């Protein structure tokens, strides 16, 4: 069994630094396995979040050798032999301890989004939706809320002052999923502009690059949303929609 | 370190656990206009439900109009080897369709039929394609839907908060006490009613599909407070967990693989499940490969493939094949969908499985078979509840989901868990809210109880050079894996109980270093208590039941026994000692019994 060197951030809001751990790694191990081994044998109090260990819950986000990733889906054989592997907490959110950060920002943003309000059902009390009309939204629903996209988003990462009026990529696709829902009746145009701050996104696609679910956040979520915004604010388009009865209710 | 200060919150209803059952309970209680607190051990939306893959069983009849609640009820009872609480199984089958439609109204987007309704897939033990699903990530859709609906219902959510003990006012439950994982500070909840929705106990085994959270917290909270547990001998080993590489051993491979056409093979390429069809299921199971393959398309004229026998049967069969030397290179068997379905279909229907094998095992499941073997997955046993109200055997306490016992009898059918969470989560929230409204008097905290828990919580810090909690947990997992696994026998169960007793004594001496702030060593030390409690309950009940049935197989009592078909093993603490009784099953009314006289 090869011994690997893990350079793990230890510390809290008052400060800290990287500490080296030498651990035996076995075939097939992922970074999270090695972190668990450190916990069990060398540092019982090393803090990290995890649940499913299979890329489904989005708990174990970290910056591994500087790259935002899920620890449970990062194989150790990705790294060169003898190379020290650094594991740090995701940088955008305030540190709690070691690899754990305070991600409450995301839960607050989630709460602010105007929820779904459905059209009346079919006479039998149920709804009909065609698969092709929900394919795109199902892509957004793959989101495991690992918040890696939020972590790399320049607006959130570098502009504390803008965070109040900015939801971030995770919630742009959440809103897009609601807007594109075939049965939804809510117009979120103003919300998306004023409170979610879609205009601040300058489409660098960093969010899309780090998404472990390979959701096309920018191309399928953000860009069409920006286009819808433009349409929705266009007086001619609004008039046509009103005449045709296609308008959604404003929030 | 002796800082026993705590903050206090008060709610009419306190829900402990925020997976499917807890969220659904909280939503329902809030709808009754009472004040609701929801406690999660992890962050919201990360609970075990998020990992559920295959689907939600509900007789919607969208794919097979012949399906109805009676057929679902019958499948569920037969899957549970008739040990289920019949009333729970009935309510479950009757209410599951409405609960699924309700999820859709709250924003869930299930895969669709050609005419735009909710598509349903085949699963083990279900006569018709019955599982509403979203590819193989149904649990994610369900928890996200409940989460995003729930956050607009005025529920107070307490994240990363662990409840250590229930508080009582005489014989009634009056709240709970625990700690914030982030700061290690203590927190007390005063509550008129408490709903347990804490999930299962699978972390007591070494090879498990369960996460760190599944340490039997709710089972233990109930038992310690004086409530009854039933059926704790029945543990489900899911037949298909990953077996290679070692670090992923136990991670779940959805039954949907077989539901969508996959088949189990041994190293000789034989579809061995045809050799393991029990008498009980002969009438409804295909006995040759041609009929089994036709069944996917034509259920009226063909019987179900034995690959989709209930999980207990399939897990035992795999166990036998491996022991007989017919297993795969890494001690499992092969699960083949690549030769049976086109690559596009596999990627569309089973995207998570494709991703999981590709990333973690370097296996492309559209080109190669998977290697799979049994993994501890679910506990059928749990808190003894009243079927209609989910009330436990002590006033003010309710339980729903995996922590509750009775619904699934000796073995749970795949897909019946997510529906169970919704049906009984809702019922628990409703009953708890009604109970809270009718409960008079002021809630008070008993200082003596609070101090006792606080003292216990801090204790591991006073033994900085005590035993390593992780090492103790690993020893327990090893013990349960080797002695209280799929196949059990009296001598091994006695040995297990002896070891658990010694581990309990050692657990009193575990020590942790560091401070109270987000300290997983400390959390593991504390969770050991509940883990040891449920391990003991399971081993003791397994020793008591001298027959084989569902998720309980005794090598020394290999057959089902009619006498045992009529009783539950009930456990309770008396003066700190685990007591065990056999109690008769509730009797099924004649009109439901008649459902079992028809076609087998």
C-alpha cells in the first residue's frame, strides 16, 4: 500500500493552516476515504461534512489542489505518486472549522424564491405533462446542492457587497426550473432582476465547469433566463401575451 | 469543559429527522396551524432519502390499469411474509397514490408516460410496474420537492443539530435535549408532541449502503424513554451493493437495474435466480428465461422474472452462489444489463448508476456487467406504533418512516419505503398536531433530566486518553457483519451479544480530544451509545425468533414456523435492562384475508 501525503487545512474563523498527514491509501480510494482514515487514526476531531459517499448528497465539497470538487468522487489515482494533495474548505463561504464552512447564505437565497403556483388540474384532478416539456427542467433537478457553483461564482466569491441582491448559479437554475415548469403561473421577472441579480452574471461559465452533475447551468439555465428577462420587459411582447392570455401572474 | 449552559426553544410539535418522513410530518403539522420545529442531524436536504434511487411505489394504475390498492396491499403483505401490521399496509397502499400526486402538485417532475401521466417502473415483488420515478434519482426529487415546499410553510428548521435524549413530564414526552454540531453548545426543546423520523440503524454493519447518520438514534431515543420496539430482528440486506473497489463496498446499486431488464449471473454466466424460487412465490414467478424476458412487456400472460423476487430471497441466493464458489472475482455476482438493453436506454434510465460505476469503479455498465453483492440497507423493525395515528406506546411520541416498525413485516419491498415516508409522515404530522392542540398545561423542563443528559454529553472529554471511538465503532461493525448478518445461528448470536456487552462497557471509557466545536470524534463517541443499543436489540430479537422469515434467516432454524407467523417480538427497557416479549399480531379482517385466497 502506498503512503500518501495529505495537506489538510486545520483551523477555524480565528485562523489556521495546512497540516501534513501521511496515510496509507488503497486501490480505488477517493479523497474522502483518506480523510476518513485520518479522522479514524490520527485526528479524531478533523471536521468535514459527508453523507452518501456516492456523489448524490453534495455534502463533501472542498477545494482539492485548489480545484472545487466533491471529495467522494475524486479518485486518489488522479494524482501523481509522491505528490502532496491539498484539501481546503470551499473558500467563498465563511469557515466553521477545518473543511466545514457556513453555507447558510444558500439556504437564505432558497427561501426568497417565489414558489411554484400551478394551473388548475384536468377534470380528473390530475395533471398532464409531456416528457419533452420537462426534459430540460429534469436536468436542473439533478442539482445536488453541493454549492460548488456558488463557490466559484465571481460575484459571490469576490463581491461581498453584491451578495445581498444576488442569488447565484444554483438558484438561477432553480428559478429557471420553476419558470419553465409547464404548469406554473408565476411571473418572476422582477424578482430575477432585482433580488436574484441575474444581470450581474457575466457568463464566464465557471459554475458550469465545476458542476459534478454536468448540468449546463450557463447555456441551458442562465442565458435563456437572461433572454426571457429581455422579452418579459419588452412592451410589445407583453402586449401580445396579454391579448393571447399567456401572461403569468406577477409576484 | 463543564459548560452546561443551553438555549431553549418551544414548539407544539417537534419533528426529529428531516428526510422524507420528517419533512412530510413537519409540513402536515404546520398545515394544522401549530408551531413546528424540524431538527436535522445534517444540513437540510442531505438526509438519507436523497440517496433513494428506484422510485415510489403507488398503485396509480398509469401503466397497468389492473393495478389497485388491493393488489399493492397483497404484494406488500406477501413480500413481508405476512408479518406486517395489516392496517399499516392497507393505509399505505390506499394513500400512496394521493401522496405521489401531491408531490407532483408541489413541483416534483416524474418521468412521463406517452400520454403525459406519471410513468411507473417494475420492481421486486410488485405484480405490476408501480414505481413513480425520475431515472434512478427519485429520492433526490422527493427530498428537494419536500424541502422547497417546506421552507415556505413557517417551519423552524434546526440544521446540524443532534438530539441526544427525549425529555419527559411524568409518563408523557415533553421535549428533547441535544447539541449543535457546529458549536457543541447544548439546546433544549420544549414540545407538546415529538415525531421521530430518524431513519435506520445500518451503520451498525460494516458493509452498508447507509451513511454516518444511520446510528439508530430514534430507535434508541424511544427505547430509552420507555417506548416499545418491535421486529428488530428483521434487517434488510439489499442484494445489490457495489463490491469493488473495497472503498466503495456497500454503495447501493438500484433494483431499478433489474426492473429495467438487468439480470443476475454467476461466474459461469448462468442466470442462477431460477434455482432459488421459493414455494411461496412459485405461482407468480417465471420458471424459464423466455417467460421471464417476455414478462417485461406482457404481464397478463407471463409471470415475473425471479431476478425480481423480494430482496430477502435475492440476497440469500447471491450469498449462496458466492459461498459455493460461483461468484465474481471480487466476491460478488454479476449484474448484467449491457447485453440486454441498448446503451442509450441504460444511460437514460440509470444515469446515476452509469456515472457511479464509471467514476468509482472504472466500469462502463453499458459495456460490462457490474459486480454486486448484498449490503445492509434497511431495518424493518422499529418503534411500535398505532397504525392510524403513528402514536408510539407512550403519550406525546409519534414515529414515521424507517424508525417505525410494523409496516413492512419481515421484509420490505423496494419502492415501499418512499411511499411509507409520505403516507405515515403525513399521518404523524397530523396526529402530533391534534395531540398538541388537545394537550393542556404548561411545558416545563425538568432540571434533573437536563443536567443528566448534559453530564453524559460532556463525559467523553473528561477521558482524553480513553479508547478511540472510531476503533470501537469499527469493532461493532465487524461483530454485526460476521455474527448478525444475512445468515444467523444461535451460537453466533450469543457470541455477538457477549461482544456487544463488552463493547458497551468499553464505550463508557471512550475519550475524545479537541474541543466541542464541530468535532466528529465526539459525535462518533456519542452516536456509539445508540448504535450499541440497536445492535443489542437486533441480536437479542434475532436470538429469540427461532425460525427463518424475510430479513431474518437462521441456519439452525431454516424454515418458517406457523407459530412464529402469529407473533411479533416486542422489546422494552425495564430498569435499564432490555426485556423481550412475544405478542400476537393484530388480526386481519376477513375482507382483507380474502385477497389472499385468489390467484397466487
